[in-house]
C-alpha cells in the first residue's frame, strides 16, 4: 500500500526537512508558548483585578457595619444620659429640642426624635424597645412622620437604564434608613419615652463619598482608574458617585437584570466586570439585609476597567514583539548553521537515489565536511559495497521469517481464544447445573413432605377439637414454619424457571414506583425513628414488570430499615445513566464488611436469625432477567448503598439463567 505524502515538499528534499526541523521550534513552538503565556497572563491579570475589588468590598462593608454600630451606640448613649431625662422631666419642648439637635449633630445623625414609649414599632424594625441599630425600609409617608425635615430627600425619580429589568415604576418613594431605637428609663427603671435616631441613605452624598474616600483614597488606583461606590434600594441607585453626565450623578438609574437576579434574587455576591451606567467597571455587589433578613438593597464598589485593560494589552503586545524579535534572530542563526549539513546530506541522498534506481556503482564520493557528516559519507560508501552483496539473501530470509511468525501467531491466537471460551462456558455450565440440581431436589423432596405435614396438622386439629387448645400456639408455629418452607421452595422455583414466573413488561416511571414502595412500608417506618430522604433525579422510563420491580425495591428497603433499629436516614435516590436509570437505596447503618460483601448475593446467606438468605439472590435474578444488575457497596459517609441499574430498553441475558440438561429444564418434577 502506498504511503500518502501530506507535505510533498518535505519528501522531495533532505534540505527542506532539515530547514523544517530547524525552523519548527521557532515557527510553531514559540508562537504556542507566546499564546499560552498571553492566555495565562490575561486570566491571571483578571483574577488580580477581581481579588482587588473583593478586598475593596470588604472595606466598604466594614465601614457600613461601623456606621450601623455607631448609630446604635450613639442613640443608646443619649437615651441613657442624665441630661435627656432632666429635659424630659422639665417638660420644656424648646430645651428638649435643643438638646436633641445638639446630640444629633455630635453623633452625625440625620434625625434624633422622641416618641411615646408605647408607640407601635416601625415596619421591618422589630420591637420598639430594641437597642440594636439595623437597616430598615420605610414607606415615604411613614418616614415623613418620623423625620419631616428629610422628606424631600426620599423620592428618587427613576431613569431608564440599559439591561435593567422591565418596570412600570416611575419613582422610588421608599426610604432606606439606618435606624436605632432605645428606651429612656426613669430612676425606677420604667420606660418614659422612646428615642429614635438614624441616618437617611436616600441621596446621602456625603455618606457615599466618605465610603469612596475610605475604599479608594487619592492615588490608590494606578493608570488613572476611577473608583466608585453606590448604595441601592432594591435595584435603584439611591446614592452614588457614579457619574451620568460630567458632574451629574447617576442617582435613579437601575442595576442590570443579571446582577439583580444574582444578588437580590439569590442572595449571592457579584464579583466580575459589569457595565455600570455608561462604562465597564470591575465590580463587586453584595446584598443588604433589613432587620427581618430580607434582601432590600445592595452595596457596590468598583473601578473603571479601561485603564487596566489598556495596560494589559500593551504588556501583551510588548511580549509578542519581543518574542518575534527573538524568533527572527534565532531563525537567521539556525539557517546559517543548518547550511553546513545540507550539502553533504544532499550528496548522500543523491547517491542513495541512484542506488535505488539500479545503479549499484553509485557512491557519495569526496565531501568538504571533516566532521561526523564527512565520516558518515565514507562509511556509507563502504556500506553500499556490502549491502549490494547481502541485500538479496537478507531479503529472502526476512520474508521466510515473517511468514513463519505470522503463521504461528495466528495459530496461538486461535488456540487461546478457543481455550478462553471453553473455560468460560464450562464455569457457567457448572454453576447453572448446580443451581438447577439444588432447586429440583428441593422442589421434589420438600413439597410432598410439606403437604403431608400440613395435612396431618389439619387432621390433628379436627380430631382433637377443643382438646387441642393447650397446644394451639405450638400448632400455629408449625403452620408458620410449613408456610415458610413452601415460600422458600416457591422462590427457588421462581429463580430457576424465570419464564414461568415472568410478569407483564411495561415502561414505567421509577420515581413513582419508589413512592409506592414507601407507602407499602409506611407501617414499618412508623415504628422507627428513621428519616426518609428522596432524591428523584431520573427522567427516563424503564421496561420491567411493575410487581417484580416492587419486590426488588421492597426487599432492599426492608433490609435497610432492619439494619437501623435505633433510627437513622433512609435515602432513596434515582438518576439517569447512559443506558437507563440507576436506583440507589442507602442506609446509615453499620455498613458491609469485606466478608459480607463477598457472599452477599449467594443463596441462603443471611446475617439475621429470622431470614432465609434468598431475598438478595432472588432480587438479583429478577433484575438480571431484564438485562440489569444489582450491586452493593459502603457509602462514603457510612452505611451501605445498594444500586439497581435498569435498562430503558430491557434485554434478555445472553444465555438463559435457568439451568438445562441437553436443552431440557432440570426442574421438571
């Protein structure tokens, strides 16, 4: 078969091959390294920017928490002051107003007011006597009653913003307030008044500018990047130093839907680049919670990305130019050094080509090189003399050896394959024969004695009549044991004769079957302290008989309940796999030892004194009848997990699981 030459120019000339070998690292490897370095540098640079904005958000959050704490502490200190109690006792409104205004200015609060001790609590703030400051959102009318001199700052007209969620609102008329309440107590410890102090965040420019100065002081950002901070009420900027046009702040603009869903909807923190009003920023958003734990707003910090992006691209371009310069210099030197190899190699190539064309007298001849290449040319001339003589004989012996090796290899491969198949068939036949003989013997030897025993028990009861009352418990125990033997024989026959016991196959939802099985074992679960956890993830339907699947799952669930007598967690899990559905029954019991796992699916093996050891064996046979499998393992967190794999399209096993003898069932009795 002819070889396909993908690059003919390489095949035609040794010179071209050597040139390619010399230039390949320069033209392929180095550009790949440059690309990998650029990709890594780009990602690393972005991670550094995100790390920076994350730390900025932590600083802003710390200052915001400090403000909340100072509002609460300041309000509490004023409520506990002797001067306030004296002013209240004097009942002089002017004196009280002057004192409150003095303390308000000292504490840097927007309002500090006195209310009756029994006044109802504010919405979202908790009890009126709470001594902790917190963030609250009040309706505009309610806030106007609390601080009428600040009512003009509450309303924020909304400005249409690109990428924001659609909304019919035209104005944000709610107030976001850091509010603290403290009771004023008399000498007897009775509440005589309620002191409320706080800071209105709506259009509070000094507050947001102070945060910005703390997070981004003068000269803290390189390359001319500008840092910004913003407070949101819902998705609306109620105070910010982000500019809309020149000196006009972007108060009333709204955040994008993606950020709103991530922060307000899911309560997460946004750390990524984002388009803020009219430019791209490296941004960080976190939710603000009110006193009831609701996401009522957001705290934002970020800085413009453009200066950093320009610096990054400049650095990458510089690296690329440097690499190109290095590549050009290396290519020049590589070509000069490779030229000393081209000419001798071309002479040797020409001589070899003439020999291949039939000119046995063709030789390399003298070459200018005095290095290893020159020595190689001389050796090549000598070898051509020897090769011309030995080629025909070596070729003949090589052909003969290849033929014998190929023939022997085929014989060994055929022999090994036949031996492997015979061994597998022998082992399988022996297992099936043993099961068939055991089942046939039990069915033949036990069914008749069982019938005789049952008949005589019935006769004894009828004959003795009332005289059988003293031994009625013993007779009942005999009935139960006879029924147990009959059930064992039936289960063995069911495994040995699957075609006689097979039910109607239908496609079904395994999640529904799991729920039905839980209903069937509800009386057992009610007697325990077992918690049931369901993880229904399967979407495919499987083909199997419903009663047989219920039998398998009930057996696994009951086994799981029995290994958790002191209580635990029973987990029922379903999910899709490449060919069907995987069902898992997991308990939190003691788990499975290595010895138990090895014998778990053998007939008559049980770890309980009241079991017959056939449940798992029969279950495995039922599932394998439809091409599935049952396995057991220890769960990572403790306990055991039994896995049942079912096919979406059931398949019969490659060979029947029922043992046969010359094509006839072994269980005909």
